[in-house]
């Protein structure tokens, strides 16, 4: 049966701002879905309040509404577009499902004659209401953990008395495990029960017997109208039950599951999906398995929507779940759709993996002072990375190298823990760096049986770790000139970086690199092809590995490389790695637009990134995707293989920018602003000399390398002082201090965390107004794309400020200074591409706070507010194809657009919520107002100083 021809127009609901528990995986799903539906000639109307995403780009849908995700907005859209036939809520996470339910309860879908596709209301209700879900599983004979529902404090106490401890409390209708908790004793029960009831929008919690130490698995399913079901991917959590799957290290395909148990699990998952409702679309099912020979299976939950895991599964298998789920929602059957990668097999063909995937979450605890850093049922990570390798060990190493936490992989970098008590504590109370601590424990000689007893991590994983440590010990006995080829090859096949091997051999990274060249141990690139090479794949989606040489009958020796280099002119775009506070989805937006602009200019585009949640790592965004760590060794090998014209670094945030120095040193062309200009803007000393020459004011400052120098500077500069380290992201380590004691404490603390860093002490302009400008420059001409004024006073990080476009109360004299300073600085830095400059305004004088010659967080916001493709233009300038004057700029904005930060403090109960110079927001939304009399603006303005902290 082909598609449902009665559907001519579809409303897709997005997921809103990025929060912990709901990140850019839904931007990826929504973008894929919109493209998939439009391919069918169906109109797509989209609602999402997030300005930073590709999903809300005007090119993605026929109509994009950047409105709050409320039923009021839904009614407004349905009135403006009476032609809407159907709504698809499964691409926008829990936010979209909850909004869909609310609209249904209010009768909105019925009033406007809109039908639900991709899921049905019954399925959402059953899966969200823990009690209904439990009863359903009992009816269909799927085992569950003993559990009961409580809608009152008293009922909760009764259940606890009946079950005994440990228990799990899970609120209904919440996201990312919000409010969920383990309870080990009756002393902590009252508080956690009260919190759980408060967190649930319907004040209901499920209390179940804790399956601590059981193994956890997930299956990703797709089902069509004909009741065909395919299992796209099996995912095993390396961490056992007790840690939210979003905070777990996960592996695909499942590694330690027997085939008979896997078949049972498949049957249960299919039965569950069929039982919750008669709909066509995607599903994510989670199971617990007992860690003994019996392998008892217990169902945990089912989500009738795409999820974080389905983004991971899509990237892991190459099978675009959201794209296919959208076609199924329109009525197609799986056997009618082609596999997107082979183009010759059908979508009913289940993917087969001949490689291993490891996902590791990325946390940002440094931003949440006072937060409980142990991992549990409530998700705390802000992003994730994925490594692809021919073995678990290689994939694990590549994932750890992708994290960007100043580690080179597992062990062999001199940064491991050496204290026995500390290691045991970090293993006992699951810590964010447990993936590294396991290696340290083995290196210390703690037996695997003891590590297993504490962590309950399966022995198979621990033995993989142990093998790695034995290899490190063996290599450490050699010198760089005596290391046998087979040992070097084994280390590379197991994912060890050149830096780590250099650490083992006590030599330089470049010497190991040279040795690899001499021994012909070179990276080869393999296709992610969904079918273990049984059919020819047409999609250029690659990962790297190392292979032993093959010798032919004629004596020729070679390794098989599946990445064929063309003779077209090429450009590499460096991605931004894992999402974190200060560097989020806005850089994915910039990278995607950069790739598309380079394609328009006739370049073959090559994307390098390791974030499974993003559109930039979609297999058909760039001409070639290398799913690899944004880590020097990997990038350098790809560049040597592909020989591009140059590399674009200014679209991938600080991650890509940090690699500019290395690229420059190795003679690789940086397209756009040169490394020297990038460095000049980062080096506060050089930058302030430039400002002095240009006669542009900046707050008085000095540079200190220790507490004594800082104290002497304080006498000259006067308090309050803004203290900040150089070369950091998102205001990391910035603080306002008001006396010498605070200054000394903060300087000592900073130098302990970032040794050898130069600290900047600025005189803080108390009570100043903050503003920022983004511009495109071609080295000769400058076009200012937007000037924004912050509602909060100077001292709150720009990422945490509400900001208005255009400014709401800056006079002509101040605006002229901002324009003049922006143009002068952009030209003096020899900017080619984008630049963001931040200002402090006091007594009608505009001071410069900083300049960043790269894409900034605000560029997508300004592009959406004005309806202009600024990143496209800037990329064409970087490539030297166009000058600024070649473009006709025509910004369209009625009234004002306000960028509103969104925080995830609810995940951290005791954290200090005060705002300051260090960024803490995880995402943002956009608000359009006609004028300054708007109540929402008035409310924002009236509480602008409330959270200001020093």
C-alpha cells in the first residue's frame, strides 16, 4: 500500500530549547523527518521555539513557526493553515508528545479535523502512565519488576513498607529521568518521595523494586501499517541498571547477550510495540537482564517516538530511522521503501554491523557548582560522542579521544588516578570519569573480580580493559627504535593514539607518526554500509581502522581502503565535537550551512565530526562524512589522504579553532581568517595593544601568572575585578572578585585546574550595559549582520543573558561607536568570514570586552530573526568566491526578537543558580514581540539583576 493520499499538509512539532535530557538528537530527527515528508510532495509546517537549530531553518519546511510550544501557538497555526491534515509529534521528544496530549485533551485536533500520525494517543497514555503500562505488560505476559503506583505521600509509604529497600521512585510524564531516585533507607525515602510527586505533572510516581546490578539493553524498532516490524539495532549499556541510559556508556551491537536471550528480547519488544496501539512509526524499548546463567528478562519501558538512542542507532547502522519512520507514518510499507545507503535493498532489510560502536556521554559538572556528581537514575550529561572501530577496544579509545577533556584515550597519558581510596570511591559511587577509572584500577593491580563486584560491569568488558593495559605494559619496555612492527600495529588496531604510544616509549608524538609511515602502518577507511559489505553501498560514510597488509601471489603488499579520493577540488569542514555548555547545537547549524555553501561553490565537501546527535553527521549532508574524533591525529591522516584545498575552522566553535595552530604549523591552508589573526584575538595582551593602536577603549587590565602578581595588579586596577583564564570556552573559570582574599582563592583554584595559564584581570565596569555585534568581513569590507543589547547588566555571560535584536535603548551616539569599533576591529584582525564582538557601555562610552573571529552562538539567532542565510554568505567569503558587496542584504524583522536562555538547574537540586561571567545555560528559545510595551519584555526587564552573582 503506497502513502495515504489524503494527507497533503503535515504539522511537525519540535522539541524546543536544548535541556539536559532532550538535546539536539531531536533537531536531527525533525530535520530528517521534514525532508522525508517534503520528498513526497507534502507541505510541511513546523513549530519549534529553538533558534539555534537546522530544523528551524527556512529551507527545512514550507512554513516555520518560531513560537512557544503551547496549545495557544498550535491553535494560531491551525487557524492560519486550515489545510493541515495531520500532526506528527514523535520527532520532538517528550515535549512534543506532552503538547500533543494536551491539545488532544482540549479537543484541538478534533476541532480542526487534524489526525495524529506516527503514534496514537492511547500509545502515549499507556507508555507514560506507569500503572497502565504495568497492567498491559501483565496482560501480554511480559515480566516487569515488582512495582506499584502512588498518587499520595501516604500511599507511597505503604508501598515502601510492603516492598522493602532498595527501591526506585519514578515520576510519571517526566523527561530524562527528572525526579527519579534510588532509595536505600527509610531516612531518605520521605524527601525523595515528596520530590518525585512534585516533579510529576500529574503528581504520580511508580515505586518499584530496584534491579541494581542487572544488565541493561535497548532495542530500536520500526513498524509499518502492515504490521511488519524490524529491529534496527541492539544497544548494550556497559553500565548496569541504576544509571540512566543517557548517562551510560553504551555499545552496539550488544556484546554479552546470548543469542537465545536476544531472540526472546526481540519477540517481547515486537509484542510490546504491537500491544500499545495500532500505529506506524518508531519505538525504543528498554530491558533489564539478570547477570546470571538464567538471563531473566524484565521490561523497563517503551517510548513510542524517536529518542536519543534512535539518533545513535541511525548513526551506528547508517539506517536513517527518523526518515523511514516519517514515510511509515504517511502509510508506506517497509518493503516499498529503499534502503537509503545501498539503494538496492529494501528498508525491511535489518542492518548488520561488521564494526563496533561505543557512545560515551559528555558532562559539564564544572558549570554546576555544588552539584551531586554521582550518576544515577536522573540524566545529567549535556552531550555525547560516538566512536566506530573494528573492535570494542578501538571504538572505546576513539570515543574517549573525542570527549575533549584533555585526555588522549584510556591510560598512557600520565593523567590517571593513583590513589587507591579515590579509585574505589569513584567505582563505588558511579562517577562521570568511571570509563577512565576502570583502567586506573587495573593498572593499580585491583583484581577484575573486585572491580566487577563493586561496579557490576560485565566481566567481558573488564577483560577488554585488562588486555589494553597488558599491551601498554609490554610496549613500555621498548624504545622508539626497537619497537617491533606487530606491536605497533596491534596498539593502533586497539585504538591507542600516537600520543599515548609516545608516552609509553618516552618519545615525541611526531616520532611515532614517522615510525608508522616508515613501517607503512596507515589508517584505512571503511564504509558504514548497513549490510556488512554484502551489497554495494553508495553512501560515502566512513570510519577509520588499521589492517595488516595483504600480500598477493605476485608479492605486492597493500591494505584495502574503501575511501576513493576524487580529483575534484575539496574542502574540509571541522565539526564541533560533543555538545557542551558554551558550545552547542548552533555550531552544528553553522557547519551544515558551511557544507551546503561550499557545495554551491563547486567544492567536494568533507565533514569530520564525532557527535551522533547532529545533522552535520547525517550521511547525506556532506559529499563525504568521516565519523572520527575531532582530534589532531585523525584529522591529519584524513587531510593527508584527501589532500583538500583547505580547511574551514571557524564554523566548529572553539573545538575547531583550537586546531588552527597545528594546521598552520603543518602547512595546511586555513580557509578564511588566518591562524595568526585568530591567535591575536585570543591573546589578550596582543589584542589590547591592537586596541590601543586603534584608539578603541577597553577596560583596564593586566596579566598575572601567580597569586602575588594578581595581588600587585589589584592595587593598580582597583576592585571589583573580573578574573579569567586565556583560551577557554563559555566563560570557564571567569569570576568577579571584590577583595584580595577572594582574588587569592580564585587565582590559586584556577591555576590548580589549568596549570601554566595566563590569567587576565580586568577592572569590572559595574552597572554597564552589555551589547554584542556579529559581522561578515572579506578583509576589505564589513557588513554588520546584527547588533544585540543584553537585558541583564554586564557581568552575566552573554550566553546566559536575554538579548534583544535590535537594541532597545542605545542612543545614536552609542550605536555609531559600536558600528565604528566593529568595522575597525574586523579589518585590523584581517577577518575573512565571521566575527563576533562584545561590548560594555558605561557613561556613553563603548568599551571592548572581547572579539571572536568565528561563528558565534548568536549567528543562527540573527539569521532566523532577519530571515537571511548569513552563514552561507560568510562561507562563500571564506572560500574567496564572493566579496561582501556581492550580496544583497535585506533583513526582515517587525518589532524585536529576544534570545532567551534556558537552564537545566532542575537536574541538580543543590546547585547555586546565581548567574555570573561563567555560562550555565544549556539552550535557548526565541521570542518575537511587536514593541517594548509587551508584558513578556517588561517582566524580563524588571528582574534583570535578580540572579547576578560575583
